[in-house]
C-alpha cells in the first residue's frame, strides 16, 4: 500500500526546534518573551502596520478586535455566511450577533453590492446610531473574511464603512503575507486578524494576532487581553481576558515566518498545478483568484458541477487511493447555533459550498505525491 497523502499538515523543521530549545534554556516559556515581541514586530511590519498583538488563537484575536470597539450585546456584525464557523463564534463571544451575507463568484468573499443594498433597505438612524430595521440592534462593524487567503473587495467595503461610520475588522485567518492592489493588507482594514492554527499558512501550533494602524487601539487590545492589569500589585481596571500567546508558540511562529516566502511559493505552485491538470475536464472549474490582489492559496482543489460525482463521493473515492481530500466550509446560516441569525440572500453561497473539493496542499507535498493526486482525481472523474 502506498503512503497516505494528508490534506494539509504543518511543516515543522530544525529552525522551529532550535527556537523551542532556546525557550527551554532561557526558561521563557510563558506569555512574556523575546519571540512574542519579535513575532509581533515582524508580522506588523509585513502587514504594513505599526503594531501587532499576539493571541492564543485567531478566534481570540477576532474577539479582542470586536471588544476594542465596544461591540457587544445588542449589536450586529456584518459577515459572510461562507466562512469557518469561528468568525461567527467570535462575534457571539463578544455578545453581538452576526448578520450574514452572500459571497461573489469571482472571489468567494463578501459581496459589497449586497452589503450596500441591505444597509440601505434594512437600516435606519436613531440618535446617530445605525440600527437594523427588524430588531433595532445596532449595526456595529463589517467583518470581511479573506477566504482561502484572498483579500475581500476592500475598496468597496471601505467606501461603505466610511458612508455608514462603522469599522472594518478583517478575518484574515489564513492570509498572512498577501497584498490588495499592491499594498500589504494591514492597510485595507481598521484591524486585521490572523490565525496560526495547525493547518494555516504558517503555524504556531495554535495562535493568532491582531494588527492595525491605530497605536492606541492596539495598546488597548494588549491591555484587555492580558487581564487589564495596571500595576504589578494586582491592580486591574476592568474585566480583562487571559488571551495572550506564549513564548513557546511564538518561537515556532518566528521560525515559520522565516519560511513564509517559501511556503507561499509552494502553495501557489500547487494551485497552478491543479488548475492546469484539470482544465480540460468538462464541468470542472478552478478556485477563484482575482487579479488585483494576491492570495496565500491556503487551500487548493476543484469545483465540480452536477455531471460529476458529488464532492463527498469524490473524497470517499480518493480515500480508497489513500489520499485525504475534504469538502469545504458549510455556511454559518445552515449551522444549528446560527439558525436564527439575520441573513441576506445566499444564492451563490448555497450553490458553491456543495461543489468544492479541497485536495492535498501541504507545503511538504512532494512532486510524485502531487502527480499521484492528479492521476487519482482524473481517474475518478473519468478523464484518463
Ligand atoms: C482558522 C480560522 C479562524 C479561527 O482561527 P483559530 O486560530 O482556529 O481560532 C477564523 N476564521 C477563519 C476564516 C479561519 O479559517
């Protein structure tokens, strides 16, 4: 039997081991340490922003970003339904609720035209506060998701955000290192949140970060995510959180960051290889890649139409070849905890989410294995 080809696994090497050993040797294993500072500085710079605050997870980064704007009970946050459930969970953790939107075919990111239309049709102003017609909840922020590591339509979204006076908090979970219209993505939103979970573009084992332009806001995020302490003598000025990243996690992250360009190169190559390998097959299309922005190509794969076996069937058949493949995100509005969330028309989301197959795309994927995946998929699709 051939070895199993996993979908997406971390790529950990000597650099990560060396940094971890340094943590052990210096005894800096907790939430203070040189690697945490280094990771914050480097990722803030890479994002085109001044400041970064490292967290224990991407979900926590989103929660703290929302909290820093005073978003909580009685508020709605605009986000796409086609996302990993953690985006919506972070909104709920803050006390607010999501208002769910559709995505476009060209990018699989939130449809700005729909957002503008719905805001015009379904909101009103009361004492200067933007409110949702049906419930009177405040519409407090827009949270675009950079699906597959591809930025959303940030020019259009910023124009909406300006017109309505609400901030943009970007869920850039897997989008580290990309650009939007030739600019690092940290400039495209008020706050940008990354995840460094095991399957993301780079990993800390687990982890996350908020970056942004506004120094005072990032200082506030650091304050509330570290128990809101104001002195060494156990003085705290509000209910804080213990959400900080540890030096052990950051040690892995710094070594991963050294390899980011290489990882992005490999991820892009895998995307191109799949795009080329299946382009002759009727009823198979590519993952979107708009040409005014770059993408980490976090996941790659195929979109299959109804003439082919379903994505679940394809994944099952690939399993017989000892290849791991998976369907992609089930939209938030179809998830049990969100069945009552306000939701705009989901025509494209409901159409696309059932047609995606994600294929092996680890940065450690070797050429013969890539060929094995391509051959297997072609066989399953009857295109030998
Ligand atoms: C992974 C992910 C998150 C959550 O990040 P964690 O670090 O796992 O908490 C949020 N949003 C999106 C789009 C993700 O892919």
